[in-house]
C-alpha cells in the first residue's frame, strides 16, 4: 500500500543512545516497469526521516538513525509513505507498492 504503519517496542538502550530503524523490503518488477521510480519516506514518533528513491526492482534495506528523543514512549509508531503506487485493477484488489519482509530496531 502507499501508506503503512508499524508500532515497535523500545530496543535496549535506545532511550539513552538512540537506535537504527531498519526496514527490509523489495520493489517488484511490475512497480518499476509501470512507475519508473518509487520514493519511500518515514516518520517515527514525529521525527521525519530522509526519503530514498528506488529506480530498479530488487531487494533493499531502508536504514535510518533515530535520536534518543524518539524513544520516550513505550512504543514507537513509524508511518511509512510511498510517493506513488499501482492502483488496484483487474484481478488484483490491492494497491501495490513495496513488499516488506522485516522491520525492527538495531541498538547503537
């Protein structure tokens, strides 16, 4: 989908040192063939993270450092946004963008 969210628990020492958000995903061939590029951006507990643009299909890792101030609540909500997606059509009833395989935090 064009917009998706996740709520993650706090990793170890994130409140003191911050942490790295890591999203593992793939961009399908069909998405690049039709859209030519796709840009992924994210906001974690109100902190806007730098976007990244992908122009080839394949597997990717979106990784961004988060400051300690991002880890003041029990959970961190991360809202992801794609600048565009393929609309549902024909037999496909879902909006298509990227395929997420894993997401989490890494301690610093």
